[in-house]
């Protein structure tokens, strides 16, 4: 290249970099209220999903939101939204670019957009990559946020669910701690015929695509749909929306789903236009996913994003953190990170453990890199977990950005759960962040939580699984359906098949709501009881679960003077606290040594003495 040509190109680049762009139209959508989804929609360049200059890779929209009084600031990634109504039109092209924001404070918020373009700029780690993208680059504005008007169970009433360096997650608005319960199955929840996409006709396991027809009757007038045509066309999505309505009506507060299962058991769930191209995203399908997620949050359903599974952990960048994986994570955060109650699960059954892995298993370095990247790009720093496979020693190490563990067990009677949670809760804290533990796939691979028709009582699931986890210090459970059941982890389309168990899980949630305990400062202390598991904050409260109250329950209290209230709770039928044969116990022995404890009998339950019971012992303030 001659000198004159080089000089000419340099001057052209300089003049372009100094171009003053006029502000483009921007629509501020949504309710301008605390915790609500506020969307900035810009008129940007007209592009298409299949453009040679890939719009997902080669453009980057970020919007920084700053509260003018407190200076709280969030840099929110944006995304290409086609025509702005792709969920209904199926559009692949357009000029709409969006950023979603869920403010945590009232008052005036200022915003400023950054829009740059260039090869691979979407995943660039520095500001040196890319050029001025024009349009909304540098554009700014402001809006004023008022208080929310939402009521429970809508998460906008409780605020964002946050990891706060404790083993339980806390709501930012109301301050309460969250006890999770809900289905872990089907893992292919999003393998749904009403979503747009090539997955329905690619000939790959199309027999597993769901219609969710059993829950169509649970849809209610006024609930969301998409792609309705005319007054008589009722639109798509009703059956899956109905499924959410049902599981919420049972008092469950969580759902779980894979967002990428290429090469996995189902292979119909992926955010891409095509399973063979992991750099182009299906805008209309993802907009339809958003309708599902938004409705779930309004019902008080936590979103457990399982971002990959064991079979495809090496699909993107051979397990590394390169263009493919960074882009996938950025799109998830940009489109769905504004939701208030969720966690990012960075791998189901992840790591080096499979005897014959279909893709390269991820190493410790790669596992840690995923969490670090999410910590960097998620402005809200949602809870970050990973699932075993490989056990959790590396994610608990110094420098790890994981905040929790998603636990799987393998015993058919769920008997491993209490010990597994207790052990993890007892691990030393090396990075200032104790792991928040949830049991998200209890039981064996074959059957796990069986349908009501097979096991109507669900004793082992209730006793060993549900209460075993909670009394060991888990913040919640999600329930896997096995692969051999008639309504399995892949084939289930009706959550009513476990209706009786959801009732029992709701009783557990109700217990902790009624008790209103200082859970973050509690620990598992089974050595203090006979014939019971114990979750306790010593000298304050003791939660005991016994599988058979007829054998008697003894509790060792600390060696200091005090009176304690004793209440019983029925885990099978729920309800209010009840009085047993002993309503109050008194510790009269003076303090001798800190290790000396004194055994007290807690008496008999009010009924059904041979059944399982929960006992709450609380110290009476002097």
C-alpha cells in the first residue's frame, strides 16, 4: 500500500470517528417503577439474523443507568430485537435495539448508550476493539422511577433475590430469605411446539417436542399469548402458560429448564436460528421465551437457568471461554438478566467425570472462567451455581466467583441428601462467600420422584429428600422425575402427575414462613438430638425433624438458664403450629462448661405419634 493511500485512509477514519451523530428515536417502554422491567428501544441499523456482517457478533450495545442521588450505576448489555415485535411477527430483520433495566431505587435515573461496531466487538474485553457504531452511540436521557404497586407473589413486590454472602438468598425489598421448591423436570421444558424455530423440523428427536396439552385448561383469560390473528384466533403459548399457572397454584416457587441441549438428551432447546450455527440467535423464539419467563416471575416462580449439560459442555469453544461461549452468555444476560429471581447454572453434571464424554469435559480453569465472566457481564450479579458431575472442591477455592452449589444425589430413597448438604455447609469458607446449597436433582437417575399413581405418600421424598435437605441447611429443592417413569424427565407434560408431593413441599415452605427464623446464622447440629435431624441457631431456636415421633425425641440444650417454647408442625398436612404433651421446657442447671449440654425430652405430638413430625423449639426472651 503506498503512502498516499495509507494517509487517505487514515484521514477518512479520523473524519468518521469525529462524526457527530444526531440522536435517534428511543422509546422508553414499561412501567417506570422500582423493580419493574424498563426497556429502552432504539432505532438503530437495519440488520438481519443472517447478515454476512453478523449483527450478534459485530455490534455491541451497552446502556449505563445511574441514579442521580445515590450514584448507583449499572452497565446493562443490549441486544438486537429485529422489528421490536418478533414474538408476534416472527421477524428476522429490523432496526430495533433494546436494553432492559430493573431499577432498585426510586428517583431520577440517567442513562447513556454506547453502540460500537467491528469484528468480534460483542465479546471484546477492552474498549480498543471496535469503531463508533453511530445511531445511538453516546446518546443520553433520563426518567423518573416511582415505587412498585405489585403484591405477592409477584417478585416485584419483594425485590431482587440476591446472594448476600450468606448460605440463603435474600429479597432486596422485603429482606426475607427464600426457601425454594418446585420441579426440576422436564429439563426440556422449552422444547415446545408453539415456539418459533427450526428445531421442530430438523429431524432431530422431534418426537420429544411438547404441546403441554394437559395444562391448556389452566390458562386464564387475560394471560399472555403470542401470534394471535384476529379476534377468534386465541394465539399460541396457552398450554405452557397454563402449566406455570398450575405449578404456582400449588404454592411452588421455582421452575428449572435447559437453555441449550444440542448433543444432549433432547436436542430441541437452543437459542440459535439453527443448531449448526452457534453465532446467530433466533430473535423471535427468544422473545417468546421472554413471555414465559415474565409470566413466571409475576407468579412468583424462580427461574433456574441451566445453561448447558454434560453432553454439550465442550460444544462451545471446546469448553473454553471464547467467542461462542461469551456471546451465548451475553445474549442470555441481555435478554433475561433483568428478571428478579433467578440463578445461572453454568453446567448440569459438569466437569471431568464421565467415562465416555461426547464433548471435551470442562477443566477447573474453564469452570472458574465461566463464573468469572458472568460476574463481569451480569449487572445484577445473580446467584451463580454449578451442578455435579465433578464435585465442588474447585468452585469453593480462593478466587472462585461461584456463589452456590447445585447438588445431585443418586440414592433411590433420597437418603444421601442430608449428609451431602451438611458436608458442603461445613466446608471452610476460602473466598469470603459461603456456598448457598440447593438440592436440584435428588434421587436416583431411573425414578427419583415417582408419580402419585405409583407413590401417593412420597414418604422417602418428603422425609429424606425435602426435610433432609432443609434441616441440613439447604435453601431449597427441585425435583427430578427420572428417565424410566411414564412421565419422565424428558417426556413429562403434566406437573399434576406429582400433585400430592407439591402439596407436601408447600407445607415445608409454609413452616419456614410461619417460623420466621434467622436462617443464615443456623447450622446443622444433629449431634444435639436423639431420633431427629436438627437445624439450629444455638440459644435461639432448634428445628427438629423426626421420621417417627413414637420413639421419642430428646434435645440437648446449652448449659445456661433459660426457658424454651415447644411447638409441633405436621409435614404431611401442614396448617398451624400445634401443642404436644410438652409445651415448655426449662433449663435450670447453672453454667458449668461451654461443652456441657443437658438432655430434655420434647414429649409426644398432638396426634399420629408414629408419623413424621417437625418440632420447633425457641428460647423465650427474658
